[in-house]
């Protein structure tokens, strides 16, 4: 990981003075967890957290590939029960994944309205454009969306050319 990418990591401990502050330089790499995800440690509060914290991949018994397949099946307009039959995963688990996806989409929408200054109509148009393209979600795309969402909720306004 490059230094600039490490600077973009934020502390996810709500009780930390550096909570969601970017570019503090106080986040360091601290090994890997049992699933193989990079762990980080905040030097301010001492809390360790995985790279998947605050993402749809965090704290799941599903593999990343299973979560991505759920997303792909949703994009193809399969229902929850159809996905349950296809993947042999309980519908409550699938609903939980969908709920987390919706939460992240809401956070992005709120950020676009509050911090970027788009109107609700402009954001709706953007989501319509995304829906019309029906791009298949890849793991990299989901990771980018999830990392961006963590940055969006940090409270700092991004540079104009960041979107």
C-alpha cells in the first residue's frame, strides 16, 4: 500500500478524537485477521480494525465472492427467494446484505446532496443512469464504493475533482 492510501484510512472508533478524520498519519498497518483482511491500528486510541469495517463485507459468514454474486443476481432483477434457491443461502442473510447495500447507497446519496450540493432530482437522475447501464458489479467496484462511503461520512468536504 502506498503512503497516500494509508493516509486515507480513518479511525473507526467513535470514542477516538481522530474518529473519521483523514490524513492524520496515525493509522498504521497491524497484520491480518483470520479471513486474510488487512488490519489497521489507530495510534491515538489503540483500537484495531479490519479494512472491511463499515462495508458490506464486514462481519459476515459469507465469502466476498458470495456477497458479490448476491449483488450480481440483484442487478439481474432476481428476487430474494430466487437468490435463496440459486445460492442455497437463507433469505434473512440475503436481506441483511441488501439492507447494508441500501444503507451505503443512502449515505452516498446524502453526501451528494449535503456536501456536493446536488439536488434530489440530480441525484435521482444519476441513480437512473447507473441503473440503465446495468453494469455488472465487480469486487473492485464494490470495494471502491465502500471505501468512498467511509470517506463520505468523515465530515470533510472532498476536492472538486475527486468525483
